[in-house]
């Protein structure tokens, strides 16, 4: 594998609390996260060369396209007409925007790039939002036949249960663990603990998944500042290096993939990221993975190589994926408890990893965390992005 | 949504008409203009292929929070079916209680109303499945 031409670091992070922000517009969410990241980086905004924004669907949620220009103007970056680009891959949009920002600097084109992710979902009712979320699946051959996004994940869950003996209690354990983690994250949408019983007794969405197996509808934005490594060492006291990146694509419809119990896009994206970083799954100290549905986290920790196929459920129940376990997963609360404003999620995941690697994650700090991984999935697995970061 | 969007897929949706690559013999549903195995060699050499509509349940769910246009049908059974020809397809299973359906259940295609866009919108028809 060829080396990237230049190394890149994260030098600033910022985000809004995730949740239902009735009082804040898409623009205001974007500005808050962006300004915070720029302040955290401690740089003059004149040094910013380009902007990338991950957003799944402002077009559906807000009737607004062309949002890169809109956000660039709001955060005061249009004075010099710097390039601003929107990136879209359903709910992997943020992670993909991050990757584009990384490649932009690595190529030598730019030195300092702001990457953001934002979604404003609560301006429509939750029924309508669910329909828009399904636009990340195949509209013509899935949604038109009655498929919802949780329905498609439920189909994967039931097959996983059949092939590997995964249980609803194991699925519930993912949600319980992520709520427990979210309670320690002041930016999380949900900050209360739940029990396995809460999850199992919740209204069914698509069996075997219930309401507490599903990430919520959320508003929120997150941003970070990327910088070429040599420059980062000069201007930032604690740069976090991007060690590896990988992306994979697969069929949009789950029926056009050979297996219902693994995401090939995740497997391939992680193989590429591991190879580029020179690390194996065993080297990862902390991970943020895509748990839009509880089965998603179980498949992710298997497909990323943390656990054998079929052991994701038992591993969660064994506490292997919480503090003190083999690999703490979703210390932020994950999509389930931190919230899941689609386009913002991938950036918020990286922010959490950066916090962990800086040693600034407060009550949820993973001891001696040196290498972290973030994993995002678009829809049911048509796109997956994996990024690995490390302490310099 | 425009009617043409649904009209142009009618033959596939009503008759389970997919495609067959005459070079490698693979069959596909939905239809494809190009075989993903044979690539450019298959251009102009794909023919229509009529699936029998018989298969087995690979996995399924019971949907309580419905897709747009499906509110009146909840709860409904949604399944991935492995067709006898080997391709997979997604569709509802109807005419039986959910407790009768399992992974491996044998099903056959039926022609039904799928959904409607409100009271004055278009109605979509297409394939569903029932237990054999």
C-alpha cells in the first residue's frame, strides 16, 4: 500500500449537545460546532484553506441543498472564497467528509481544513423522519415494498440469531451499556441508565428490534480542524495523528449481498485502515462504532476484528466492550445514547476518539488510550468508513 | 411522486421479470443492463428472465413502525426470500399470522396492492409472497 504524501493531524474539536434543539436552526448548530473547533485549535480563521461538510439530507429535512456554501458563509469563511464541499453517504456522511479533508491535506493541496457534520431532524415529525432515513436504503426495491431502515436491520438481526445463537438479551446489553456510557457524556442526548428489561419491554419497531434498540432522531453538529503534521507540531500542543483510513462500498440493497450477517464494506474498510496504520485489531485501545441499531454494534465489533464472528453478543454481555474490558466501545454513548444526527455522527465519533487520546475524556477516560478507531456505516452497509487515530 | 417512476418498473414488479446474462448464465432481480461479473462483454447480451416466484425465507421481521404508505397494514411481515433461481428478493409475506413464518419456510409469489400515496394519490401494485 502506498504511503500518503503527507501526514495529517487533528488539532481542534467542537460539537453541540445532541438532542432535540427546537430553538436552534441548522445554521446555528453548524456555527456553534465550527467556532468551537476553531477556538479549540487556537488558529486564526484566515489560515483555513478549505471546508468539508458531511450531511445526509438537508434537502429532505429542510428543503435546503447547497449547504456547504451556506455554512461557510455563516462561519465567516467566505471572505476569501475558500472551497466548501458537501459530502454525502447517508449516515456515513460525516466520516466520509473527514476522509475527504484528510486526503485534501495529504495530497498537498491544502494545509489547514475544517471538517464538519450536521443534521437537523426535529423540524419534521418522527414518522416523516423515519421515511427520510430510509432514503439511505434502496427506495425502488426495498422501501417501496414496505422496508424501513430498522426493518432491514431486524432482518439481519434475526439471521444473526439463527446462525450464531445471538439473543435479544445480548442485543439489549448493547443498548444498556451505551446508555451507561452516555450518562458520563455531557454532550449525549440521553444521560440516564436503562435496564435490559426496559429494552425488552419497549414498544416493538421491527421484531426483534424495539424502540431501545434504535438510535434516536437528533439535531446536532460536530466539527474538527485538520492540519498537515509538520505545521501541527508547530502550532498545536497536542496534535492527534491520523494513522490510517479505509473506505468500502457494497450493494445498496441487502438482497444484493451474499451474507445478511456481516457488512463486507466494514470488513474491507477496516482491513485497509489497519494496513495503512500498521496496526491490527488487538492494537486498538478504544473504538466508536456505528450502533444505529443494536445489531449494528454486534456486527461491527465482529467485522472490525475485535471478536470472532458470532461472539459479538456474548462479548457484550461479558463486559468486554466497556471500561476495563478488552476494548471499550462507544465510550461516548454511541449513536444510541449520544444521539444520531446523521451527518454529524461520523465527526462526533472522531471527536470522542481525540478526547480519549488527549486524555481529556473525564469520567469516561480509557486508561492509557494511545490508538483509537472510528467506524461509520451508511444506511444498511452500502458504505463503510474506518479511521484510526493515534497519540503522537 | 411522478407516475413514470413507478410505471417504468411495472414489468419487473408485476411479473417478477429480471435479467439473465447470456454469457455467464447468471440471473438477476431486479433487472440489470450490464452483468456485474462479465462487465462490458455483457452489454447488449442481457435478456429478460422470468422468475418462477418460488423460494425460501432467508430471514424476516414483523414491522410495527411502518414505511410510508403502509400504515394500514401494520403489523406486517417483511422477508428476504432466496428464490429458487438463487437470487435474493425482499417482500412482504401475507395471508398468514407471523407465528407461521420461520427461516426456511417455503413461499410463492402473489400479486397484490403494495401501498398508496394517501387517499387521492397513486396506488402501487406488485409482488408479495405467501406460504406454500
